[in-house]
């Protein structure tokens, strides 16, 4: 297990090296996050004084009428579409880089647009699953929350490689999930270790942010409101930037693992011995 974690740490560092070459890839998680906030506002603001508002902010039980289900599906569908679209664009850029190209933001957007039918289909599937999990959670209280969380983790694992399959293989939702499961069987330990590596990098990068927030809170406690606000503000912005970096690293690493597991090609800028040693330890 420790060997897997060390291997994941090295792959995460190599992903960071790729991101340094293509810093513009950070635009994809940034725009995706802004777009998701706009989607939330476009649903929540018109429903502010209605019984459906808690549904949109994911708090409380689902009202028992057809309008609630329509609104929930619409919100989930649009939100997931935004996330999948920009993740697809980022993965497409990573694949171009790994195959020797020099990707641009327009390359990623163009690739995502070319996969629009597949992205729309997968967004509909994930929205349906999201609705089911929400209904389970809202109906059974504590037990439902546990069951929903476990099912959600299983779904996330099973669909881990869906986006690169959509981008590279142009597969539909059913085929993409089947391929994702097949690839996951080969790579689940590498994916787990690599995500641990990314999480560790994010934690280390966030240490200064935590210090800024603590100092800001201490300043507020001593009555220095201006200094406290600055410290907390810097800490929050720092954490947001690190989250963008972590999202980009996750997509880059996802593309690298996919290419090696699905096509047998060692991605450029990745150590061939590292990947070959990882996959030969079965």
C-alpha cells in the first residue's frame, strides 16, 4: 500500500510538471466553477420564496409533486453538463499534450463541442442518478444519507474513466460506463494512489492559506477588523486557487492513466518505468 502511495505521489508530481507547461488549462476548472455558480443562481433566485428553493440548494426533502422532480432533473442536468463539458475539454488538451502536441484552450473547447451528443447523454444519465441518490437521502433520513453516500462513492468509482472514454473513443453513455469499469479494474490501485498524491499536494499547498485564515481570525479577535478581513480573504482566495490546480491535476492524471491502460502508450512527460512498474505489479 505504501508503495502504491509513493507511486501515486510521483505521478501527481509529473502531472504538476505537465500543468506547468500548459498553465492555460487552469481556465477550464475556473470557467466551470463560475458557470456552475451562474447555474445555481439562475435556478435559486427565481425560486427564492417558493418551497422549491431548498431543493435547489440541496437542503431538505423533495416536495411531493411533479414540478419538484422536473426542476431537480433540470438543475442536475445543466449543472452536470457544465462540469462534464469543461472536464472533457481539459482531458482533450491533456491527451494532445501526451501525444506530442501543444494544446490551446480552443483545442479543448473544439474537442468538447465535437463530443456534444455524448456529453449531453452522459449529463442526462448522471442527472438521473443524482436524482435517485437525492430521493434515497431525503426519504430515509440518517440511514438514507449513509446509503446514498455509499452508492455515490461506488458510482464515482465506476464512472471514473467515463470522460476520457467519451473524448477519445466517442462512446455513448452505456458503452462509456462499460469501458470505464474495464479500465478501472486495471488501474484502481494506481488511481487511488495518484489521487492520494494530488490530495497531499493540495494539502501542502493549502498550509499557508490555513495560516492566513488563523491569523485573520486572531486579528478579528483583537479588534483589528481590516487586518482580519485581509488575512481571511487572502486565505480563501489561496484555497480557491489550490482547488483549481487540484482539479486540473486530476484531469491530467486521469488522461495519463487512461492512455496507458487503454492504449498501452506511455504519455509523454511521464516516466515510462514508473507506469510500467506500477501496472506490472499485478
